[in-house]
C-alpha cells in the first residue's frame, strides 16, 4: 500500500501541535518576542552589523505591528508559528524585504525561545514573590497582636503543650521566609540572557551578548552557549521552589480549616470569605480556605507534571521543554500566586477566639510536661521517674473522670512510685500546671515566652524589610531597562 507524501505541516501536526502552540505563544510571549526583536536590532546596529538606516527601517516596521490584530489571529497554516508570523508582518512593513531578513542575523529560534521564556517567567515570579511576602506580612502583623494569647499546640493531631498564637504564627512566617528565599534564588539564577547562543554554538558575527542582556534587563548573558540552549534548570529550580511553597501553603490551609470547624471553633473568617448553603440555613462554609487548598494542590500537580515530563529528556533537544511545557510552567506559577493571595487576604480579615484558645491551653493535661520538669528540678530525680509519677497521676485522674490534676492526685502518685510524697507545696504544683507559666518559662532561643517571640518578630521584620528592598530593586531594574529600551527605539526611529 503506497503512502501519499504530505507537505509540512501535515494536517494532524497542524491540529495537534502548531495551532495550540500558536495560541499559547500569543498569550504568553508576544510582547517578549517584540522586545527581543528591538534589543537584537539595536545591538546589530551598534556592532556595525547593520546600518543605522537599516535599523530605523526595522524599528519602524516593528512599530507598525498591530499586536491586538495578531492576538486575534487564528492559525491558518500559512506560517509555522508566531515567530514566522511576525517575520512575515515585519517584511510587509519594510520598504526593503532584504532589510527585513537582516533582523534574523546571528540568532536562531532556539536562543529567541529560551530568552522569551525567561522574560515571561521572571515577571510572574516577582508577582508570586510579592504575594508570598504579603502573606508573611499578614502572619507577622497577627503575631504582633498575640504574644500573650495562649493556645494549645498539637502533635499527632492531639493536644500536646501550651504555646502562644504569636509562636504559632511566627512558625508559619519563618517557613514563608524560606519560601521567599528560594524564589529569590530561582529569580537570580533565571535572570541571565541566552540571546546570542543562536542554535547552540553562537555565531561568527561580532555580536555583543552583553549588550542584549543589558537592554532586556538581564543580570548578564548566560555563559556556555550549549548550556544556554540545553539547560532547563532555570525553570526546574523555580518549580522546586514553587512546589515547596505550595506544600507549605497546603499545610497552613489545613490548620486554618481545622480551626474553623465547629468542633474547634477558634477562628472566625470574614463574611466575604465564607459561603452559605442552598439547603442548610446555619452553614458558614470556609470556602476561601478550601479553595486555597484546592488551587495549591492544582499548582503542585502542574509543577510535578512538568518535572516528570522533562526528567529524562535529551540535553540538547529543547522541543521537550518548550512549546507544550512552558504554558504548564506558567500555569503552575499562576496558581501558586492565586493560592497564596487568597490565603493572605482571607487571614487578613480573620479573627481568633482568644478566650476559647486560652481555656484549651489549660485543658487535656497539656501542661504536665512542665510539672514533670519541675519535679526533676525540685526532687533531683531522673526525668524517667518524674515522667512515671506524672503519668500515674494522669491515669488516676482519668479513672475518676477528672480532667485536671489536683495536688492530692499528684502526691498520691508520688507515694505510689517513690514511696514518699514530693517536697513541692500545693502552690508549687498549681504553678507548675499553669499554662501561662508553661509558656513564660520557655525563654530560650526559639521558645514560646513573649519576650522571645517579640525578639523573633523583630528579626522577622528586619528580614521582611530586606526582602522588600530586594523586590523593589528588581522591579526598578526591570522597569528601567524597559524604559531605556523604549527610549532607544524611539531615538533610533527619530
């Protein structure tokens, strides 16, 4: 059976690859592609590879592009992709078609593509960073109001020991601070320009890779041209940071959802973030936090999907890591931004039931660790023996349906274990069982005492200020580069 030869692109290739990729490219990379054309043209003229007159013609042709019309265009197969559509439109706008072709001197779709991917990603990473810092800021603001607010801390989902709300919220803020650091490092390592690497080995033309990097706001060019095209760790590192952030966000969301359950009932979400029921009039469903969890899970799934898709692809083949993968990377970062922003705004409007928390900080025997420690200090016993005394006392209280320890129960347990009572007075035992005492005595580094959480908050606020300065600096640098490029284009045309 003979097979009729098909010309490229075959209908199936058009339908399943080119049409979808064209839509994605318009959505994510059109402006970045035009910026690359501007920077490359200016560099070619500055290096004497094209004349000033040719530069003016090219920039005029670029200025006549109707980006809205291009965004509305449907793929018709008359060009392979967005790059070739732009090339065609630039040629239409050029009085000399040969000059239009000179724009592609000393470059390839390979280095163009990996450059525009970085241009898009660094922008959305800064947005995600801003939202992550805002969420940390909410936690720090809440912590500043609750240094003395007692809460029960949980391990294994069971009441464990007293803590404070500030200590709990600072734990979340500390995690988010590390997320901020990971995203910053991902941005720094991404912000290098592959432009000029060409297909994979650079070019014989005397281009300046440093100049295009500067015009586009990159820190510098990437170094090895092979690695410039073949390396994908600029986005795998980012997705690693995004994954770590989303795992954290999911855990935080789960905590606040539990707090919002009627059985816990220690947090009140603002009416703007809860939803009623179509059948049950009493319901206040914490849908915003539920959506945080769902969106974070979606983003994490997309990030892991990308990492799975690229983990064993050839080093020098970029198809596996570009057209079909890049939109999924962008979606993962976008969903991470959505989840973080929603959690931040939900918590900014939330309040805590501090009296309920305080009562539970005294309940369920969660202060008895400090009683055991007190017995060690006062009696000179090993912690093993002290633990046994307190454990015996707890079991005795439960046996008679009591949910707190009295000095009498403790002394009876001591007699049973030691054969003698403790030297502690009733007042000493009561003080040792106080949740407030439990918290206040833990003054060591990282502890729960208000003096320590105030110190920790001050450190976090310093880090917050440093991160704000970093973000402002990056935004200012990118904005200045964009303005400078626009001015140079205008000057060259004039």
